[in-house]
């Protein structure tokens, strides 16, 4: 019987899925050392609800184990749906906030580059469209911000107001397979010529930082768990500097080291982690605070 290098662990032990957050995740192991592969390499048992499955890169795998997992085809939104959201910017709370910190021409630039949309879900809500490296529209995240502070608006239970285009349109058969926010800005044919990639967690942070530091191409993972193989694969050949939120450095550094073992080129910046800012602070918070201090002075 042929011995395969990697296979899914044959046990009842389950981990938290890096995609859906449920404890239904089976990891790959190295059959020679019996050690786990990077956390991003595994399969979620929620085939229909999640469908996450990241195989080990460029290696021979036990086909019998893999055959039990169906491949779900990614769903995409129509371009017209996205372009129809390019309006009512005078009512878009995030755009209104951006105009408080940058010139109108600069705001228009980032609105156009990142395809920022306006949603009717809540008055003033913003749509962050996820467009992949093939220019296909994978997701539309809807969020509501305060136009004066730029902070998320929360409900009476303290939860941020977040929805999605597929939820609002009740697209029940839509198979969501997310990608990095801003990925469409990367041209693979220009690797080595493009600006360095800077990676943050929040979409709003990527947009704000592109105003303050345009020498980088700013992308966002969309969540703390978004620093993962399938998200970053399209930018594997590029030098990437990751800027985790305060308190997230150790987790992102560990994941980046694992990915670099697979040929990625990710540097994790620790400046914010070593600062005196409170946990949860991101890079945009710091730049905005400094901007306000300068204005007050």
C-alpha cells in the first residue's frame, strides 16, 4: 500500500475552522513526523454551510481521504449590481467621514480605486466589495459608520451593524468564497514593479491608510482570522508587510512564519504591538489621532 506524505487526521479531534469559526475542522498531518501542517491546511466538516478545504501545497495527498469532500463552485455577483451602488455618496457615512480628513480629490480617488458602494440597508451604510485577482466580485460586506467619528455604529446590544449583499438579496444558493479586500488592485504581471503590499485587518483601515501612505497598496483581510493561505495565495510572489491590530501581533507572526515556509514573503510589523496604545487599536486609529492632535495644535 502506497504511503502518502500528508493526510487528514483520522481522529475525532476537531479544531476551530479558520473560515466559519465553528469547531468542525480537521487538520492535515505529516505522516512521516505525525506533526500538524499549518492551521490553514485542513477541511471543515460543514460541507454545505462552509465548504472550507485547503489542501497541502504541491504535495501528494491521500486521494481516498480527499474524495469524501465535494468541491463547491464559488458564486459571484454581477458587475451591474456593484456599479449600481456607486451613488448617493453625499449620504454615505464613511465617505462623509473621509472628506473630514482628506481633500475631495483624494477621497474620490480611494472611492474609485476600492469601488466603495452605498447600501440602503441602513441610512448612510457602506458596501465594501471583495473583487478577486481575476476581477470577479465575490462578496459585498455592508457596514454602518458614524459620519463624524468614522467608528462603527452599534445596536442596543453593542454589536456592530454588519450585513452582506447576498443576505439582503436572500441569495440562499450563493456559495461565498471570500478573498482579500482590495485584491483587484494587484496586477500579477507587474510583480517587482508594483508598490509593496501592506496588509491590515479592517477594510476601513486599508482605505484610510491609502490616503496617508499611498506608497503602499493597502489590502485588508476583513477579520482577525483572515491571514490564511487561500486568501494570500494570489499575492504569494509579492513582498507583503502586515500591520496587525494591537494584541494580534503574536498570532499574525505565527501564521506568517508558517506561510513563509510555503514560499510566501510576509513581514509582520511590530511597531504597534510595542506601543502604549490600548489593545484593539489599529494603524488608522493612530494616524487619525495624530491628525486630530495636529489640527488642535
